[in-house]
C-alpha cells in the first residue's frame, strides 16, 4: 500500500498548513500531499477563512523538496483550461517535476452563486470537463495546440515553458460517476481518486472502471486507484489511528493502491510521526 496526506485549508493559517507539509516531506512513507480547490470552507462556519488552493500549492512546492504535491481536485468550472494548463506547468517547474494535476467537473453551488461563476447542468458540466482535460493535455504536451470544441476553442495556442514532467504531469480525476467520471478516468487519467463513506462501496466502482477501460482499450494497471481515509480529530489520536487502520485494511483487501490520509482540522506537524509509524509496516 502507498500513502499520502491531505490537509484541509479551511479555518487555518498559511503557517500551520505549510509546517505540516514541510514535516510530511521528511517521512518517506508519505509519497504525496494534497490540498483542495475551494474558496469557502466546507464545514463549520462557512464565513470563515479558506486558503486558495493553487497559489498555496505554488508556495508549498517551494517549501518542500521531495514529496509530490497536488490539489484534490481542481474544479474545472473555476478557471479556463488554458489558464489552468499554464498554472500547472509553472507549479511543476517550481516543484522540480513533483506536480500531480488533480481535476474534477466541479460542484459547489454556494461558491458559484457567491462569485457569479456559472454552474451548468450536470451533462454540460461534464461536456465542458471532457473538453477541458483534452485542451490541457494538448497545451502541456504539444508545441502548438488547436482545439475545436463546443465550449473550448484554442487556435495555435502555446503553453511555455513546458512542465518538467513529460508528456505532462500525471492527471488525477476525482469522483465516482459510473459513466462520465469513470469514462474520463479510463481515457485520460493516471490516477483515480474517490471519497466514500465505507470501503464496501469501492469494489463495484472499480469493476465499473474496468469496464470503461475495456471500452476504450486502456490498460487499467496504468491507473493508480486512491481513496481518502479520515483521521478523526474528535477522538484521542491512538483511537483515530486504530480506526483508520481498520479502514485501510478493508481497502487493501479490495485492491486500492493509494490511501490519502485526511488530517484533522488544525492538525500540527506532531501528528505525522505516529501516523507514519503506524502505516509504514503496510507500505
């Protein structure tokens, strides 16, 4: 099993989040670290602070040296795909080739309403997502990209300088929609991430992904399958780690490749050593 961490950029400070990532960089068992792409908190007081994902990711790239970094996941509705491609290329360069490019169709009605960002109906949202992923791949991979989509049009478009990772940073697609999301994973992703209430729900989704891969002739072994496991901050740490280990065991038996440990709100660097010691024997 492989392991990563995820920090919640809500109700926190830049310094606290940075210190956790810098500390995680020192534990080889954690291969990657993730934040999220939201502008409002997702829990508690929704008027509270939430650190923006991509600007903080660039700074975290500079603050760390080994651990891979990513946003889980970027809402395609928030930025034009060409803008996002340029952002991704720059962060990959800043990190020395450690970016994981996490993307999803987007969903947060509250943020969209507050900022005047259109949130299209689900079908159109996924049509835009499919076009956006293809446009980004072209920009990150090719010297010049022309793309004629319904929603995205590129004409002799360039994205320079190119990212360190070639042909492009690995793409993580998040979500569990059996047709559109898993279809996109089969076509374009190097990692699939899903958040589920219980491990028993994962295997049927993986079987659907295998079907989507067969439909497009994709080798499913090329796709890392990751899930998130929450470390409960409302109970003593020993108990929280024990519960997480039980969940990890179930996901391991189901065939998951990578566990993303969702750290509690207000987590401090000191939480990482007992977590690393608990999961290292499983890696």
